[in-house]
């Protein structure tokens, strides 16, 4: 049986945006385990004594029940360059625990720090984050990403990003790109100039 993963940001002892993680767990159960009651993410967090300083990953690997819980220091990945890769038949609509196929794709593109997936010329995601692109003071995010990201979902609710189709052929119309996930907030400081990013 394949497993799923939920990775929650712990900042100075506080779990961040747990309600969005619960929403994703609920959606996963609705699709794959409809006869089971989803576990309570907060209950799993409360079982563990959380580090009180710094940023950590709280990782829950699960099927019908949590299988493994880990608390690991967060080590940011430095990303400055991207290769564009057709996503083909990759299915990452849910957060699978096994993602070795992503590493294989990265290994095939040593010229870049990360890849940006696209399908039929329409931008999707990178391997570990959703994406936002800045144009004329507005942040846009792909309307049909590969993955249901909790941070992307929250930013849409908060009207910080707008959904649209972002075409590979039109990337030069955007000014900056920002990787967004639970550890990477949407900001100018965390973004990269498009002209310098695509290799």
C-alpha cells in the first residue's frame, strides 16, 4: 500500500496553519480511504514535545492511520536556477510519501538547482513547492498545479495570489518567481528574477 506524507512547519515550538493540513488529510481520506475517519492532525502534534527554538519539519507518514512521526530540523534548499521539464504522465495530485521519481528527474538536469514542470506548455510546479510569478505588482499562481499545496491554498483564500494559466512561451512577461510552501513564504525577498532563473 502506498503511503502519504504531511509536512508541517514548526516555528519556535508553534505548529503553523494546521487547519490547512487537516483539510488535505481529509481530502486524501475522502479519495483513498472513504470508509475510515481521518486522523486528527492536532492530536498527533500534541503527542510530541516540540523543539522550542528554530524551524523544524513535523512529518506524518500515513495510510489509514499515522505510521511514522518525525521532527527534523529544517534545512532550506538553495535554488537559483531552473530547468523546464515536461511532466508527462507524472501523477502528484496527492502528497505521496515516496517521491524518488523527483530525485531521478533532478539528477537528469545537473545544470539547474531545481526543475519547473509544465504540461502542454502550461506551467505547473517544481518538485517541492508550488510557484508564484510576479507581473505588474500582482502574484499569479498556475491554475492547474500538479499538487494541492497548503500554502498555495491559504494564499488564494487570503487573496495574495491569483490563479491563471502561465505559459512557458510567456514566461518573459513575468518579472520574478517565488517558490511557496510551508517553509517558504511569498515575498520579494524569497523570489528570483526570471531573467536569471531559467537555464
